[in-house]
């Protein structure tokens, strides 16, 4: 009898863990509506009809058909841009050329975009979309319910189910060969998305951009690995509770930090322009989210191997290429520490602290020996960082 009770408790715990883990993916998906809302918030009622046309079944088919016609060409053009950008870095970092198979990478890219456009085409018309956007803008109490309804029918939840495992497997494949290879693969997808969206109208770009962001996030960020790590925790695990608290606001945190960086360095130019440039700002937000996910992953796994073996080598290869100074990363990490302290209980923050400190130390001036190009707003030392969590 006691054995049966034990089995029942174990099954209940397993189901609870599975439910908690699935909720992480759902929470990540729900954040997309907020991004869509910011894209649509400047549009008036006169755009409602056009919006309905874009998201109608026929409108989606037309958009998908247009993109499929140019996808193969764009896939190869994107890889050419990647090679032009990173070929010297590949040599400098002594990356095995055999691991960079352009035909294989572009074919995998083509397959994922093809599936993404198929999902985009097959979804039911979103008749409630304009209503949801108005609710989100007006802050009505129905916003949360509208958010749940919308999330069930739009890109993130369905698309993540269809391609999440495939993108996760692709990421795992390349990070296992050499973690730095994922930088080439991610840039291939980044440029493909960018070039495909350039051919669309503003409305099409706003809606389809959410679909492409699903791909982007699953490539740049070890989301699948984080979900798998979460499944090994008890539902009341401090580490899991900390991640659950941070995940829904991770985009909000990233946007806030990005704005602060722009305020501190208004005239700073990376290779593509000033930090306030809309496209650069989007990339900055994504990068801050990426750092957060790696921090969660290390906390859930209980070690910093993902940061050491994937994140750090990737940053070392890519950031100098884009003229991103390490002081910006240092400043970003400082602001991230502030956000963690403000949004978590002291017990939860303490759980993240060892992994946050590892990040802080790995991107220190002692490692890079870089002179600050601007007087930093804060004196960055380990005692100061520790004080954030006291």
C-alpha cells in the first residue's frame, strides 16, 4: 500500500514537473503579442481593413507564395554575406572549414523557412486580431484573456511546436561539432529573415516578423536545452521558480536595458550604425535576452558549461566583428544584475548569483585588457557587484 502511494506521488510529481516545464514554453510564446502590439500601436482604425486582408487565408497564401519564390536565391545570398563577414574570423579562430558546409546549412535553412511559411499559410484567419491589438493598447481588463486566445492561434505557440524541435536539433548538432559554428548558422538565418522581410509591406512585415523571431530565438538561445533542464527540477525548486519569474518579463528587461545603454552611449557606432538604429536596437534586445537565457540555463543545470563553451566563444568571435566594445557588455551585465535583484526574492537572486558572477568575471577588463572608450557610469569591481545582491 505504501509502495502504491509512493508510485502515485512520483507520477503526480512527474506530471507536475511536465506541466511546469510546458508553461515555460507557453510563457515565452505569450511575450510575442507584446512585441506585435508595439509594432501596431501607431496604426489607426483606417488600417483595420488592410490588416484583415493581410491575415486572411488568401492574404497569407499570397505572402507565402511571394516569399517562397525568392527563398532559394535569398538563402544563397545570405550565406554569401555571412562568408564575407566572418571568413577572416573563421581563419583567426582556426575553425575547421569542413564544419562550414554552405550547401548543407542553406538547405537546412530553406527547410525551416518552408515549414514556417506553411504554418503561416495554414492557420485560421485571425478575425479577432485588431480587437486584441486595441485591448492591448487601451489596457482593458480583457487584455489577459485576449492574450491567451491570441497566443493559442498565432505564430509562437503553434510554430514553436512544429519547428522548435527541428531548430533545437539543428542548434545541438552545430554546437556539438564546435560551439562557434552556431554563430555562422545564426547569421545565415538572421540575414535570410532580414532579406525576406524587406520585400513585404509594413503590415505583412509586422505579422510575419513574429514568426521569424521564433526561429531567431531558438537558434540564438538554448531554449530547448533550458526546457529540458527545467524538467529535472521539482515544481517548487528555487532555481525553477526564479526562471519562471524572470521569463515572462525577459523582453521587458531586455528593452529597458537596451534603452539605458543607448542613453549612456548615444553617439556610439557599431559597424552597422548608431545603437538607436531600429534594426540595431532589435539585435541588442535579442542579445540581452540571449544572455538571460544562458544565465537561466546555467542556474537550472547547476554549472557554467553552457556559458563557457557556447556563449563566451561566440561573443569573442562576433562582437569585435561588429565593433561592439566589451564595456557595453559589462554595462549591460551591470543593469541585468539590477533587474535580477529587483524582480526576484533574495533567495531566488542568491541562487542565480554564482552564475551571474561567472558572467561578470568572464567579460572583465582583466580578461580583455580593453581601455574604456568612455568614462563608465559605474565603478565595476566584484565587491560592487556583490553589493547588488545584499
